[in-house]
C-alpha cells in the first residue's frame, strides 16, 4: 500500500524543486537573532524561485535557540515569505517535547506553515508510527520525515523507512540524508508516492535526482546553482543537470567539511550580503581564518546565472 491509495493525501505533499534551509543569523556580542538578515534570506529565496523554505533545521541551529526564539524565527519567516510555503523544523526527539514545540510554532507561523519536519528517532517502524502519528494528530499538519543519522544518531534501513511512510498518509515528503543517499532514494522511490529530497549541501544532487528525488532541501549558500540543476534535469535529464551543477560542485564540497560546514556557509552568506554577521552559537565552531583565501578562490570562480538574479 502506498500513499496514493489514501484519498487526498498527494495534494498535501511538498512541491518539487529546491527548498532552502535557512541559516539563523545572529548579531552583536550577545548573539541575538538578527531578524532583518533572516528576512533578507527569505526574500532572496522567494526571488530566485525556491519551492519554499525550511526554518529551524539543523543548519538553522535550532538546538541553540530558546522556544521563544524559535517562535519568533517562525513568525519572521512566515511574514517575510509573502505566502511562500514554510516548513518548520522540530529539534526534540522525544514525542512529548516535539508535540509541545510544534503547537507553539504553529501558532507563531500561521497559514504559511505548511508542514513540520521531524527526525527519525528510532529504527523501529512501530515506534516511529506512534511518534509521527501523535505529532500529526495533535498539530494537524503534514510531516516531513528527516532521515539524518549524523544528527539523530539513529540509522534505519531504507526498506523499513519505506514501509513506515507507506502507512502514514500525513507524510508530505522524506528528506534523505543517510549515505549512500542515492541508494536510499532509489529504494524509497519504488515504494512510496511522496516526494523525496536530498540534503547534505547538495553534493549528491545529480545522483539523487537520477535515483528519483524531487529536488533538494538544504542550506547550500548558492541555491541558484541547485535550482538551475533541478530545472536542467527536469528539462533534459542527467547530462544537462551534470553540466549545469558542475561549476557549483567545488564550493558545495568546500562547504561540506565536517565540524565547520555551518560556519563556512554562514561566512559565505555574509560575503554575499544576505546576512550581516556570520557568528555561530556554541558548541558550533567558528569560521577558521586560515580558510579565508581558499573561500575567496572558490567565490571568484563561480558562474553568475543571470536568469536567476
């Protein structure tokens, strides 16, 4: 049984394309949330044609924010997007705190809040069925299932995840971030009707699209490159997408360095003028000054896709 057999379910799934995972910018010595920069990020994604945005994802440093700060972030994003769909990430892994936070964020986000994204917190499909089902029952919004073992510490087999999703008519999408991602996406695509999205900064985008992904959901600092590649794939297939994304792959790889990837991406966003400061909150590591010349080399080599500016 797949979700297509549940009446009306497919209409609630996420649109294909690129969903931008927002950085949460901070400013000043106290590292307060910089709502003006956050608005600039959202408006940028709106302008370049993103399918929607994700606030409070792992890239958004949600675990370093208070509940009040998270609510304020969602309110800012929902207002700045001018109706663009918003997915709210939920960082708690236990069901009770997850549902409690979801209620707060839904009230803050209002109508633009399209779905909640929650991480796989068990390898047992029955446990997950109760977990995600309770979230949907209590909060009434679709769920994006995030399979990201690096963040969650939980690994689940792709076939077990597919079986779970097929039983959950409220699932709006699956974010597939368990390497090898193309393998997981291929297995899921054979069994479920909901859209599948790659993440991990876009480094596996072309293979993920070929395996059956609907697009990308990630915090890559040059989402124009992701959008161009997805459009190329939709129009002309693998070769066109590969040619389109090849110039962007070095910077995507550079940003994907363990431990400092967040800081590199925020520094790149700062240099682009999208956020005012590149500060990260502890325990995240800051941008290493030794990498500044290397980052400049990468930025100078990037193409400028005029059709997306």
